[in-house]
C-alpha cells in the first residue's frame, strides 16, 4: 500500500474519530463542530504539519557552514535528493527526525545533544537514516499522524475539564465522556505504532546504503539510546514516532505503546541483513 493511500486512510480514520468525539461531547451541535474541526485539521496537517512539529520544539534553521547542514548537503547529494531545510533543536537529549510533505518540501532536524556526542561517521549514519525516510516518502504520513494525534489528545483533555452532554432527552452521557477521555490517547498512540515500526527497519537499511556502511548508524543508535535514558527528551507523545530513537519521557498509559522496534533488533538487522 502506497504512503499516499495510507495518508488518506489515516486522515479519514482520525477524522471519523473527531466526529465521534464531537457527537459524544455535544450531540448534533458537537457533530457539526467536529466536522469543521476535522476539515481544518486535515488541511493544516497536510500543508503545515512540518512547520507545526518544528515549532513544537523551537527548532532554528541553520545554513551553509554549519556541521549539520554540511552533513545533510553531502548525503542528500549522494542519495539524489533535493536539499532539505536543516534545523537545530535546542535540547541536550540526543535525537533527530525528518518532516515535510514530500522530498521537495522536506526538513531534517537534530538536537544540540546529538551533535555533542556523535562522531562525524555516527552523525552521517543518523542523517542518512532520516534521508531514507525522505526518500521513501515516509515523512508526510509521519507528520500528519503527529499533528492529528496531538489534536485528538487535546480534545480528550478538553473533555476532562468541560464534560459532555447530548441535546436529547437523556441529558448528560458520562459513559460517552469516559470513553472519549480514555480512547482518544489510546487511538492516537496505536495508530502511530502501527505506521512506525516496520518503517524504521526500512529506513535503517536505506540509510546504511546512503552512508555506504551500517557501522556509523549502529554505533550512533547505541550511543543515542544510552544517552537518552540519562537525559530524556521532553517530547510531545504525539510526535514520539518521528524520532530516530523513542524519547524516554512518556509516562503512564502513553508509555505502554512503543512507536519503535527494540534498538537491539534494529542493530541485529543492520549487522545481519536478511536474517
């Protein structure tokens, strides 16, 4: 199934959830509000999801001469990709992601922490992985999922404070409200997990091909995971699937849903391809 079809299905599924939540919270009026909210969210998710995600992390664009920019430029040329925009995230926790709606509108972002702990070869492995996501056109569905999942989680939190009522004779509907509060974050995280796991293996393999060797990425994955446990990234759970390593800041229910395969499984696949 192509990523275009997956994106359409994702938008449709999450739009249906927004309609359901709107109806559960506000009856007919809530359904109408949910419809307009879904339309606005779909529009924003497709055209502006990359800007939304980058703004979440206060990412700052960097230009030629910067170590990260030069690494991205060199590897993008090697991969035959248009030059993405390059951003630095002011966080000490090491991590990175790619975003955008297609290779001609892509961006690669990395934290300050990742630049501090990785060698040049390791950084190349990480950036090659992110460029593989761009080349495979994973970035649109990843960015859309992050934007809409964040929206659903916001709706569920809104429900906690304002409650739900229907405009029929039944009056309030606490069961629908409770379902909304519980199911919203679960639905968001399950969808993210479903679209992310296999793509990480593909991006690891594609990144190794771009870099010319899996060694840099293997070493980088080990370093990033160890350092992330020491310095967790204060990440929005809705964007966890976008990072090269899962941020270790999810708590409670949100921590049950892994958006990444185990790092050791990824390393094994890199060192023993085909097994």
